[in-house]
């Protein structure tokens, strides 16, 4: 199962997220859940880097399928919107009856 933890501040600003695990929906290379999650997350990270001036930290471990991402300061409007878009896509996967047992999204206040 893919576990996604989204971190938000008390003011509901994004602080970052952690993702770990593999969906296990199908064999490696055929797992459409892992592929969809990877595409959403990597695109969001690349977009934040390319289209904003936000300072971030990220650690990616391809072997374990884990990503740790943090904003160093409060995110810009654009960065927050990009992260909201990623979260929307992940929630759509989670809410699909066929895929809900392969991804778990939780929100934590930091």
C-alpha cells in the first residue's frame, strides 16, 4: 500500500508531505496505481521547482518508493495550488472503489 502523509500548519498552509510504499496492485512495471501516483507526485515536485521560487527540501529513494518533501518557508500561492492539484489527484485515486485499498492518505497538523 502507498501511504501519503500531508503536513499542514495550524493556519492550513502546506508544510510538505511524505510518501512511502508500493501499491501492490500489479507486478512491477504493470502497476497502474503506482504509475498514477508517481506521475502526479513527480509532476507536482518538478512544477514547484520550475514555476515557483519556493525553497524546498526533498529526499527521494527509488528503491523503497519513498519521497520526503518539505517547504523551507510558507509556500507561495502557486506552490500551494500545485500541491492542492496533486492532492486532488491522489484523493481521486483513493476514492475509486477499485483502488482504495492500494493508497492511504492522511493529513497531519504540524
